C-alpha cells in the first residue's frame, strides 16, 4: 500500500477517535455509551496497529547520567 493511503487511513482513525471522545462528553444512554466506548477502543487499537506497521522505527530518548553522577565522576 502506498504511504499516502496509509496516512489517509491513520487520519480517518484519528478523526473517528476525536468524534467518539466528543460524543462521550454528551448525555448518552448506558447502551449508547457502551457502544461508543467499544468503538473508541476498536479505533484506538486499529490506529496503534496501523501506525506501528506504517512507521516501524521506534525512537527512544537516550538516558543521560544524572547531574550528581556526572559531577562525582569529574572530581
């Protein structure tokens, strides 16, 4: 699949997630709320899977030594 299509699918999932979050802030019946919460969970899972496939490289923040450790090492 082309990257443009993947990005469009990511955008669609994000839009659905935002819509469901907005709906959860409104007055809903218990059945409606359960349905929307389930759809929100499904959309979130689909988004996570799609983004991990589309952008498989994970960036990590390097762990820097604490300032105390660095100061103690230079003494």
